[in-house]
């Protein structure tokens, strides 16, 4: 026995005892809600249940959208500064890799506060994003990415023009290099990026899947602008960036945009969690497993997350990961008891060598 009695597990109490055992007080909750001082519902439900969500009929039904806006009033979104720009982004956005949800879920994300929408020329989703933000462009922070094969200065500018047409907008808020191209000097794409900023077609410059060395070289290649974000894989089960990249970004004011923060599906986190730690923490917190996993991710300094959500219900569930915070002891248990991978220098070097070889052959571009 650990002193908590039969209602406790590994120091995490079952929902009925969550208020009294962990904190030693009837008034302290496991989860701190930033949006309200009313803690009356915290820890009382065994698990989170998605609110009833009515279909928006493809996003075109004004009454349905009005009802969604009313439901969204009960959600709370916190914001983080993008780099050192002074621009505040929602800590939960929406990603569109392998996205099949149409305009409905994207418009729901906008209504619910997840107004950072990320896409890429390689995703094939820029057109649907453009359709979803039509008439709402001023409400959205729009991010897209350029493929490594287009890293020559002129090619990058042409690629940006194509993205602008597909998105139906005159500017991209955050334009990102999708992967390092190890066969093209970094000065080439960075020169093109700065030209796009000067022309008013891009607001901020970002990168994706860059390691520390790549970031240093890319920043050195810029004249007037700063790299404001690095979009990388990060989740409870893939914590490679904690080997130094996360710390570098935090120290240098570079926002980490976490893609696949649910490991391409909560089932993949469960597979690394034989003790069902995530489920028990979710029950103790009166949240869903996805919300707990996302909240763990965005609890890190300078990190925001862009989970995919192809339905309105999933959008609302993801947005519910913001506005509250797991107490440190719960986060600690998640980190210690769920298996995760963190690629070492040898593996990273081998993968980089393979990428260089494939790019030399004109592939992986």
C-alpha cells in the first residue's frame, strides 16, 4: 500500500478520490483550469465525453454553424507567442496530412479557436484548406510548406505562387521548408524566402524536420529575417527532440510545432502503454485520452500542437486539450511509464546519410 488506500494506483487516484487524496485537500484538483475559477466539475466524471455535435451539412448550414459557435463558447483556448514575433497562436491548431474531412471540420476548427491551419504542397490539401477559409481568411493563421525539390531560389518562389493560388489567398502567414535538402546550399531557399517576405507574399519563415545543425546554418543564411518555427514530430511515444533540439529551440525563441502529437492515432500510444497509464490519468482528470496526450505535449515551453481532426467531434475534443494543465506528478507518471523512442546520434546520422543519397539520386525530394 502507498498510503492512498484502495482507490489509488501508482499515486494516481481513481476519480472518486482524486480531489481528496492527491492534493490532501477537498478543494485542490488534479487538473488546474486556466479558463475558470469554478472547479466544481473537475475530477467528478469518470471520463470525458464529447458534447453532442450536429453536422454542419458540409459547412454551409448557417443555423448549424451558429449552434456550433454556441457550443464553442464553453471551450477555452490558450495562446503562445510565435517565436519572438509578438503574434499569438492557439496552442492547438489543426494539421492536414492525410486529411479526409472536407471543409466542415476545418471550419469547425476556426469556430472553436484552433485557427492555426497547417498544410503543404505535398499533402494535396491546399485546395480544401483554401475552400474552408474562404470568407474567413482574416480569422486564420495559415501555414504551408515547400518540397525540398523546389529549394532553388527561383523554384521556391514559383512553388509559393502555386500554393497561393491553391489556397486562394495573397499571402502565407508561415512558409516552411518541409525537409532539409542536403544537395542544395541552404542559402538558395533562404534567399527566396526573404524575397517572398519583402514582396508581402510571406509573413514569417519556418522550417520542418530540421536538426540543430540545420537550424544554425539556415539562420546564418538569412539576412534580415528570423526563423520563427520548426515543425517536428513530437508525442508521448516519440520524444527524439528532447535530445537537444527542443532545448535549442526554447533557448533561441523558436516555436516548436508538434506534428503527429497523437502518434498518428491514440491506439499507437496505447500500444506503448501496457499498464494503461494514459487511460487511468484520463479518468482521474475527467478528460479523454487524446486530450491528456495533447495537453502533455503543449505543457512544454514553446510547443504548440497540430493534430489532425477529420470530424467536428474530433475537432472539439482536440480543442478541449487546451485551457487546463495536468499537475506535474501526473505528467511525470506519463513520461516514466509509457514506452517511448528517442533516436540517438548514430541512428540520426544514418538516416541523414540515406536521405543525402536518395536526394542525390533525385528521390525523396
